[in-house]
């Protein structure tokens, strides 16, 4: 059975999003490192806040990825169990969705 959901595409999107977030965090760290020679109380206070925020962001990113994987796995197992237990109901739902999309597409082309 072919899936509408392409796991490779989802993985690619997640990897790109994580890459962009990591690049942003790296850029913020580079900025704070560039300011290491500036020795004013205000800059020191901002650098400390930014370092805490970067650390929290990296931790949240790692935790978020773990939670997303766990929820996706759970949803996949639940869906698989439903489809195996109710194959004809799934066929009927798919047919209704297909009919609705067909009607909608037919009206849009007029």
C-alpha cells in the first residue's frame, strides 16, 4: 500500500529546519564571540543573557526532536492499527474524500 506521506520528504524538511535553526544559533554565538573584547556592563549583561538563551534553544531543539519522533511513532502505530482493524471503513473514507476532491476540482475547472 502506497502512502500519501513520504517519510523521506518529511525527514528532509525536518533536517532543513533543524539546519536553519542551528545555523541561526551558531550565528548568534559568533556575534557574542565577536563582542568578547567589548567590556561594558551592558554588553556583558546582554552576552550572558544570549548565552543562556542559546543554551536553552539548543536544549529545546534536541528535546523537541525527540518528542516529535515519539509522537509521530505513536500516531503511525495508532493509524496502522485502525487501518488493520477497519479496512473497509478506511476504503469508504478514502472513496468519500476522493469523491469530494473530484467534485471540488470539477467545479473549479468550470
